[in-house]
C-alpha cells in the first residue's frame, strides 16, 4: 500500500471515529434523561452556580440545588458563575436527580437516552 493511500485510510478512520464520538455524545447531556431534577452546586449567598467540587467538599457557603426537568420542554442548566433560580434546595421524596452536568451549562429534558439517578450523570 502506498504512503498516500495509507494516509487517506487514516484520515477516513479518524473521521469515522470523530463522527461516532459526536453521535454518542448526543446521548448524554443535552438530550433526554430519566431523572426528575438536575443536581448542581449553588452559592447560598450569591445564588450563582459553583463547581460541583465545592459541594462535594462540604463548603459552608455551597449547597446542592435541584432544578426541575420538564418532560415537555428543555430545562436550561446555567454555567458555573451564572445565577440559578427556579429550583429547590431539597430533593422531593421519591424523586431522582441527575448530577455531573457540564460546568459550561446545558439543556436537559426528560425522556429518551441519558444518565439518571442521584449519583449518575455526564459532563465535567
């Protein structure tokens, strides 16, 4: 096989892998989930989103905050540093929350593919 043909083969392989990765990414964040709420970390004083690690490390100013996920329209989850409202600081009994939502923000809706559960999720 010539050098040119091998390079073309690699380019095609890389393109296929990239397309597959992009399609699989669509199955997580930004698409439907089975959870009832999006779980994010919020500053109690400023009401701005914080990195999840702030809540994992039990900072005094940080607390988990739950945004309801609608089944008929997308719920906008703000990026870290943006204001957060429209949710609750206590997860209602019998409800589930999706954690690990991208720090860059996302839109999530209920139903279809995606992670679910109190500790499940995608993003970073």
